[in-house]
């Protein structure tokens, strides 16, 4: 084609594509562009107010934060009203359609000003109450201790059932009942906002983020799929605990008393030294970290080093200046629960974490840095698309990296282990450590939101709230509180995410997804081959693999601009959440547990 014809062709082509965009679409696009710029500045302001409050819980900071959040909500509401005139479903441009859909689905901002302020106040009060709980120390009752670090450490280290029971009761009493009134107030207002946005209730608002009407059913199916493996692990752990504590503390056929599982909520069991089947030469990583003089800073530098080794971004210098990586020692109250923040402009990203020198905390550092990498990879997108493909994606990134970090191969590479023992005993021990970290979390996270769905849906009421919570924890997880809890108690808000209004299904999704991401990255890194005992999922370390890093980067840089199935396909080739990668990872453990439980004559399941 000669150049004159080419120019005429291009001219007609442009005319044609322009005519495809209706006037409505052009107008909507104009508003959206404008909003994107303004929103970034406003987000910086609201996130700054939240950060100032969360890192210093004073009344003054709470007041300022509430005011700034209300201003932002009014702005978002105005934008949604301007865009409400368009029927975005008729838009040809898919991206624009998605942008307008997100900008008009505005959650609590839809409420009246009074209701908005009320729900904000209720959540803010719950979060502060949770963060400020202090309880008398077990040994010296004149001294007060907090969840982080003292109570967390007692659960991880103490093997005195009386001490554990004492802290359990003090903690749940302190962070539970005082928040009950605000919790139900918040539930009522969230349902009201849900109705105003066209949803049946708050449960549907949360589930909407997964953009698939069958999602709840898919989660139920995954629970069923992993149940046989979980039951074997549960039976084995209970048997070992019964041997250690004796029949007066642990009954070999009933739900496990949860205070013995190494974690305040028994969500991830931190009792490796009690249940590891084999005595080996492998050292305990907690003590290695201490011996090697690890500091919180060194942990964060290690994590950054891993991410950059696969070609992801280093932390900007402001990250190191503005993050809070240790619990401040100046008497101020702070939300210690770890979090990662995106201030939306100037590459300002930060982590706030009360880091301890333990392997558990080391893995949380990677978890948090995974959030930061997501922020950095999608910051070219308009602000409404700066989110995980679904909430579970955001939670899975750092955990995927931590799966590599936790391999003996990697720990040897970075000097945490002097040698790697490849014998079967070390391998089973390693899989069991991973098993008690990952598998109990599935029924825990499943129940945590199933329960809150039932609250939003009205089946759980203020009258039956507490017994139903523990009934569900027992039914799905086989764990029980150390003493009988009644409806005079209220225990769900003793977990951060219930007091702080954080949806929790995201973590269930992340615990399945991270194995899908791990498998896909391991294949790309040449570290995994099906049926090759030299290249298993449990052994794979994607450190320094640019191929794996590129695939992860591609997925992260999409943010929420496309449905999550598309983002998943980019890295794994799958379009669905799928527990098979997790089951494959743990397959040798499953076989071992079945054999061992038969030998031990361990009971499987739990009686009522
Ligand atoms: O809350 C978190 C992170 C912050 S997004 C520390 N996690 C859940 C929890 O602590 O309950 C990570 C795993 C589950
Ligand atoms: Zn997280």
C-alpha cells in the first residue's frame, strides 16, 4: 500500500473507532480522568490521617481522622452521583465500564452523614479498645502486659496449661465483651449501606469483591476437599498433645483445647517442638535468628533482597525513613497488628509492624513486603484499579515468597542453616511444620467469615452470638475454648479483623492461591517437575529466578483492572481457585500421617 493510501486508511480507521465511543462514554471518560488525579491527592490526605491515628492512638488523632474520612466519603459520594447518570452496562469500552462500576459502588460512603460518622466511630472505638487491652502478668500480677509481644510470646513458648488458660481468658474478656455493643451497631449500619448499594446485606457486599455469584459455594467445596488431610493432621497433633499434657488436659477423642496450640486464636499452630515426629540435628530457627544477632531492620533487608533477586522493585528510600518496624518504647499506644500502606503519591509506601526476632515474625515481614510490591507494581494505574485482582491476591504475594524462604535450601543459601539434611526424617519434620502453619488456618479463616456472614444475614443475633461462634469453630476446626463460654461472653472481637472491620475470606483465598502461585513460579524457575523427587514443591526456592519474577510482576501490574480469573491465568494458566497445588505440596505428609495415625491408634475426628 503506498503512503497516500495508508494515510487515508488510518484517517478512516480513527474516524470509525471514535464513532464507537458514544457521547456518554466520552463524557464519562472525561469525568473519570479528572477524578483519578483528584483522588490520588485526597487518598494521600485520608491515609495520612489514618496512619497518624493508628501509629499514635490519641483522642486528638482520632478526631482528625474521623473528620478527614467524612470529607473523603462526601467526595466519593459526589463522584458516584455525577456518574450515576450513565448506564455503564451499555459501554463498549470494557475498562471504562469497570472504572465507572467501581466508582459508583461506594460502600459506607452511601450512608447519610450521621450514619457514616456512627459506623466510623463504632469501628474506631473497637479498634482502639482492641489495641489498648492490658492484662496482669501471670507471674507478677502487679505488672501489665499486652498482646504484642508478651501474650503472643506466652502462647508460643509456655507449656504450662494454667498460664495459657489464664492468658486466654484475660485476653478474650478484655477484647471481646467490651466491643459487643459497637459490633452490633456496626453490623446494622453496614447492612443499611449494603441495601443502599443494592445488596441484600453486608455479607453480599464482601462477597461481591470476588465477582462470581458461585464463589461462596466454591469455597465450601474447597473446604470439603481439604478436610480429609486436615482431619489426619488434627488427629495426629491431638494424640501428641495428649501424650505430653496427659488425659486430664487433653482428651484423645474430643476437640483440642485451643490454648495449647501456640497461638491466641489457634489459627496457625506454633508448637513444632511438641509435635515434630523425629529428633534430628536441624536447629530451631528462632534461636538461630537470635544467635545471628538479627534485628528488625536486617529482617526487612533480607526480604527486600529476595524481592529484588527475582527482579521486583527495591523499597524507595522514604519507605526506610517512614516505616515503623519496631514497637515504639515511648509510652504511646499504637495498633501493633502488622499492616502495609499505600499513600498513593510520591511512591510513599510504608509498613507498620511490631517486629519480633522470631521466624514467625520474619515470615510476616515477607507477607507485608508482598503488599508493598503490589502497590509499587500497579501504581501506574488509575487509583480505583490500585487493588488486588481480588482481596485474596493481595494477601498471597508475600506468603508465596515466604514458601520459598522457609525451605531448608533457602535458609542454607542465606546462612540460617549450616547444612541441608535431605533424609526422609528431616523432610517429614519440615512438612509437618508447614502443615501446622498452613492447614489449621483453612477451617479458621473459613469459619471466621462464614460466622460474620450469618451475623449480617441475621441468623446470628446478639442473644446467641457467642455459642454459635464456638459451635462453628468446633464443627469445622475441632478446637474448643479452655473453659465453657456462654452468651454472656462475646469472643469474636478478640480477633483483630473483627474489631477493625477487615474482611477475612481474603486470607482463606490467599492460603489456597499461594500454592497455585508457588507451583507456577517454581515451574518457571525450573525448580519443579511433576513426579521428580529431586524437584518437589516443598523443596522449591524461586530465589534469583527472573523468569518467576517476571510472571509475578505481570500479574501484579494488572491490579484490579481485569477480573481476577484473567490475572490468575497470566501466571498459572488456570482460571479458578484450585486446592490441588496445596494438596500436592502436602501429599507426602498426608500419606505419612495416615500410616502414623494407624500405628499410634490415634482417633480421627472429634466427638461432641
Ligand atoms: O492480618 C494479617 C497480616 C496483615 S494483612 C499480618 N494476617 C492474618 C492474621 O494475622 O490473622 C496474615 C495471615 C492471617
Ligand atoms: Zn496482609
